[in-house]
């Protein structure tokens, strides 16, 4: 079947679901010929790649048509959101058909899908904001090192004392990290002369100490740069307001942390789009997923992970 690309596509969920189902069935025919029934992991990986390729192609066509016909940004965003959601429905259905979900894989997958879905609002914002590429840790380290060494060189002390101070400063970096720190988070954007670093999280697990410490370190580095940086933590699960790791970051003074509905308020504040209202009007996993998938999820108490 073909898709007519107009702004009305943003209100054509049934059409998009049928489109992805049909494309998915075509892909499944090829995948079942290529991999045996026992090769569940290979089948699952191929399913995800096939649906992603179909979605990317359709979105590329939407963007081209939007530019040619000068759609409003909100029209473009709504079409892309609905296309993305329909692809998620197809992806979950097909994946479950070749390799039934268990709770760890399913909860992780829902989180993996939620983050890029939210980022679409920043990639096609209603308000004026600009994405930017974060600095490399090696660049930041060199900048800070050059700054402190210039300060040491200006001190009224002997050359040997200066060398000794620089040596101890080098040891501090060794204590901080034995390698390179990844300063890149999930999203980086600038608005009204402020740069924001965003980390999305579906929810905190019981063993998040290492990740929490890394986020504290990364935010501390940004806080010590000359540019005006602000770090945001946006969490899907409302239950995490009582999570110890979430509270550690929220109370750190260097992370602005939000969860549940607060997260969607922040997304709307920065992008100008009410994603929470859009989800309420368009996302209905129980009705849109296949009956077989819903039955499996209900039987294994997995439907609870589909609350966005």
C-alpha cells in the first residue's frame, strides 16, 4: 500500500499502522527464509532493523514534502511523532512474534523507545532552540590544564616549586579518572543564550550507583566551564521521585531533576509542544498492538511498562 503524505497524516493512525504491518509482513517473509526458527536473536535484530529502515524512509519523505510545501513546524512534528509511534507498535508486535518478551527485555526496550520519542520535540521544536555538539573531554581537560598552569606560572615562586605544583595538579586528574570521561549526554541544546545538557531516563534501577556518580562528575565539569551550562535530568517513571539515586542527583545542586508529569512540563516549556497531551490523544498500546502481543503482555504482567 502507498502513503499519501500531507499534514493530514498526523491524524491517520490507522493508515500508518496498516502501512507498517504490511511492510513488516513483507520483511518477515525474508527474515524467515534467512534465519531458522531457533535463531531468535538474529530474527529479532533483523525485525528491528527492517522496521527502523521503513520508518526512516517514510520520515525522510515527510521532511522533504514539508520543506517543499512549507508546512508549519507543528504539522511536521505531529506527522513524525505518529509515524514513529506506529513503527514502535509494529516493532514490538514483530519482535514478540519471533521472540516473546520477558520482563527485563521488555522494560528495557520501552525505555529505549521513549527517549528518542521525546527527543523528536527538540529536533523539530515549536520554540526557538538550537542543538549543539558537546565538547570533548580532552578539549575541556586541556583548557583547564592550560588555565591552571598559566596561573601557576604567574606565582612568585621558584621554577622547581612551579613544576611541583603542576605535578600535583596532574595527579588530581589521575584521581578523577583513569581514562577519558564521556561528556556527551542524550541531548544538548541552546536556548536564550543558555546551554542545556539533558539526560533522559526511563527509570532508575536498583544498581545505579556508577551511573549516578558519572552524572555528578559530568555535571560538575560543565558547571566549571565558562559557558552558561545547565544540566537537566528527565525521567519517565513518576515512581522515581522517591528513588535514592534520583534524589541524590536532584539534591546535588548541579542537576535539575524531574520525573513523571514534571518531565513533560519541561519538554513543553523548552520546545513549545505539549507531548503529554499528544500521548493522551494518540497513544493506546492495548488497542494498537496485536491481540497476540497484548495477550502475552497481560499474561506476563508486562502491560504496566507501557505507561508513558
